[in-house]
């Protein structure tokens, strides 16, 4: 009898335990189903964004996860196959390297568009007033590009001054049997730097230049505060001509506007020292490239280092490409993994705010 009672108790305990386990499993399944349902609803609630493409001519695949966290995306090529189907659901246009172009032909397919989020600071390719008239807000990505672009300006300056590319070509040339002592560059430390455009990027250039004990001059629409000037040891030149005459290196860091188009042309180049170097990290159209080619050929200035041209890339027969005293890179001023991810995140933040009707973190207003 005692054995029977013990068996009965064990059977009861086992039944209770099994029931408890079953309830836990059932609750777990319910929780998982609820979570899946919530995730599905959240996914369905995500707005749609239009991008150019994924790859070398569009967004790098490594940053797509940032966009897809908050947006469904469709590439332009796929969109154009069925624009009437996809158009009404697109609320954000995420523009990279000026694409997709915000032209009337495309905008006419996007009746629900609320925001154009541009990757980069320059918005010379966007008609902000026109877009605003359609009820579409515009944003860019200032601030996050400043460090990388300033680094690039200094890299170009140093590479040109110390003939880094020329030295590399000699070093890897299979015909090289000795190192020529005629490969002489110019001194950077203690030289005079002229910065045209003392915004965020220009100021970052000044900060870096201070480490080379450079004398820093700058020209800007508005003079910076005395505190800003003293922090980097910069002196303001009200007249651009004064800066050009005194500088050993001239770094151009302005936005492209009607006023800055062709800012550096024959006259400005003629004012520079014959030993001076022009560095452009702004926009290609800021510099008159025909005038620059002539100045480089004639020895009006020593050299030029350009991260930007117009167009990009230059035609293969362009005179600048055959000159030994010009260094050109393919507009890679912001091209670091960290900076690109910051830019894309700010684009998404702007786009999401625009879709939700909230203030954009970096909205661009018409001037």
C-alpha cells in the first residue's frame, strides 16, 4: 500500500510538472507569435524611400543596413519599370552623388514625396525653392563630413608639396636604378596658408595647419569671432586679392553658388606667387579649369591639387590630365568608412523626420 501511495504521488508530481512545462511552452509560443506580429506590423509601417542603386555608382552595400532599419527601399532602375505602381508610396528620396536627380520628370511620379535627403553638404544640384513649392523639404549632411574633407585637403597639400606621387612612381618603376636627388619639394612647415571659405571644413583645415606652424590667412563672407581666430592663429583678409598675393598654399573650401562659380580664374591665378600651390576640395566649377591649365603650363603658379573637377571624371583628353604639376583625385574627400556611415545615418534621420512631419535635423532653406 505504501508503495502504491508513493507511485501515486510521483505520478501526480510528474503530471503537474508536465502541465507547467506545457503552459510555459504555450506562453513562449504566444510571446514569439506576438513579437513576430509586432515586427511584421512595424515592417509594414516602414515608409518607402527611393535610392539610385547599390554598388560603385550608388550606395555602398555596407551602409544599406542603416537605411533598411527605417525604410523600405527601391532602386531607381527597378522603380522606372513600374513607376505608376511604385510612385505613390515613395515618401523620401535619398540622393547620393546627385542621384536620383530631382527633376520634374521623376517628381511627377512621386505624389507622396515629402523629403529629399541629400548625401553631402553641397546642394547646387537641387532647386530648393521649387521642391519646397511642391511641399517637399530638403536636407543635407553638414558637420559629419568636415573632418574627412579637411584631412583630404591636407593630404593633397602635403602630397603636392613633397612630391609624394612622383616619388612613388620612381620607387616602383622597374627601370629605376638610383634615387634622383633632383626630386625637391617645397617646405610646408612655417609657410603661409590662405583658406578661402572659413566654414566648418575651412576651420578644420586651419586647426590641422596650426600643427605645421603655418601662418594662416582666411577670406570669408563673414569674419569669424576673435576667439575662433585666436584659437587657430588665423588672420582675416577682407580682400581676396590680399590673401592670394601672400599665400604659399591656397585651399578653396566654399559652397558652389552663382557668386562662387569661377571664383578662381585668370585674374586670381595671376595674383598668386609663382611658387604657390592651389588646392581645391570644394566644387570643380569654383575654379576656371581652362585658366588653371594655362597658369600651370606657363608657370604662373607652381602646382595644383584637386579633389574636384567639372565634370567628374574629366574627359580623357582634358589638358589638366597631361600636366606634370597637377595632382587629381576622384572626389573622395568624404570617402572613409566612418564618415560615409555618419552621412547615411544623418540622411536617414532627415528623411524619417520629413516623413513624420517633424523638424529636420539639417534642413536646407531657400536663399
